[in-house]
């Protein structure tokens, strides 16, 4: 019967394990995307059709900025 000795961890190993645990907790909390309070309130107030039109307008504006570039921004 062999008795296993518990290996002592170096301070670096302890710190690394703690960091990994903290990272896993952080990632677990971020997986569940929660809507911001302001977004929820705006969704209640803004009609769906208006929201779709606003989204389309922003899309066209950004597309124009990316295609035409700096001269459009300078105007």
C-alpha cells in the first residue's frame, strides 16, 4: 500500500489556479446576455416598424461611411 504525498504548490501555481477560477466565473456570468435596462424600456416605447426603419437607416449610413470613407466624415 503506497501512501501518496500531497505535493506543495508553488505560489505561482496557486496564483495561476486562482486566476483560472476567476476567469471561469467571469466567463460564466457573461454567457448569459442580459438586456440593458434602457434597451428594455425603449423596446416597450418604440413601435416595431419604427425600430426596423431606424435599423435600416443606420445600416445604410454606416455602409456609406465604409464605402466613401473620410470625405463623407469631413462633410
